[in-house]
C-alpha cells in the first residue's frame, strides 16, 4: 500500500506499541494457533525496550493512525520481548553475523496492506547502512507467509519455544540483503526518496 509513513519509536510510544502488539498477537494469530497457543505465545513475543533505546524500532502510520511497528537488531537477541528467556545484548559483527529482524506487528485494522513489507524493507536498509549483508529472524507461524514472500527461507525450528508444552513453534529464517529492492519498497510505500530515508536512518544512529 502506498501512503504509509515511518518514524523511529521513542519511550513515549511504549503504551501505544504495547496496545498494538497485544491486539496483533490476539487477532492475527487466530488462523495459525489455538487460543491456548496464543496465550502461550505471549511469553516469546512483545515489547523489547532495548530496540527502542537502540533507536532501531519503527512506527508505521497510515491515514494518521498507527498501522504497525517493528524493527531490526544489531544485538544477538533473535526474538522475544524484554520479559522473554534467552536474551543477549552482545553486539553482532556485520562482517560475520546476520542482522536481526525484530518484533514485527501489523495492526489488525491494517493487515495485508503492506505494513509488514515496509517494516522489513526499512530494517533491511538500516542494516545494510551499518555494513550487514545478511538478515535472520525468529518467526511465528503467523509471520512465515510474509517472510517467505519477502525471500526468507527456514533454516531450523524449535517446536515448543515457550517451554510450557503448548508447542508454539519459533522458526529461524534467513536471507541475503537485497539493498536495491529494499530501497524501491520503501519509496513505493512512502513516496520518500532513498536519500531522505538514509539521512533519517543516519540521524537515528547519531
Ligand atoms: C506477520 C505480520 C506482521 C504481517 O503483516 P502485514 O502488514 O499484514 O503483511 P503485508 O501486508 O506486508 O504482507 C506482504 C505479503 O506477505 C504475504 N502475507 C502476509 N501475511 C499473510 C497471510 N496471513 N497469509 C498469506 N500471505 C501473507 C502476502 O504475500 C502479502 O502480500 P499480498 O497481501 O499482496 O498477498 C502480521 O500478520 C502480524 O502482525 N501478525 C501477528 C504478529 C506476528 O506473528 N508477527 C510476526 C512476529 S515474527
């Protein structure tokens, strides 16, 4: 969808992010998980404050409304919220490690309108700007169709990621960065020239 806009999330956005994430978790996973599994998935999903303080988390708006949020990581944590197990704040090496795509959520009101694709392209472009050449992520079942359509491929999966017997899988996926495609996607979705996007990403880093 054209007509979307983006900005870097800050601390003041946390209540709106939490609200959107919860609605997305509860609504958009219904086609993929049972109610018990959705409840269990909350252990491995949600708000990661580190992404906000790293300024690598994006807010997407459409028609003046919050349409989605998601980001990317230059740290080792692969998936989950601040409350999830298995976190590592260690910095990745762009020459050796894939950058992480993190905490992707569309508002149920904006599902299948290109929000997920724009979030991926922004993360891909930002990671490319910092020298990464690969991306990886830990996907929900609900996320897989988006990531497969974008070019990610499964490399492994954990069948019971929450560790509580409800068998909510997390699927590790990877793909090489395709910078020119990411640039085109951002421009088509937002109308913003690539030079301006790159400038705004750089000022988020400064
Ligand atoms: C995964 C998620 C972020 C996708 O967001 P989205 O904005 O609806 O995705 P997009 O509109 O950008 O989809 C782009 C393409 O991906 C594919 N796709 C995305 N969601 C799909 C679905 N549910 N079924 C089939 N294909 C899908 C399609 O090819 C789609 O293009 P099309 O609509 O033109 O056919 C959203 O479903 C969501 O928030 N899910 C719940 C939370 C979650 O599981 N997040 C992932 C964490 S890893």
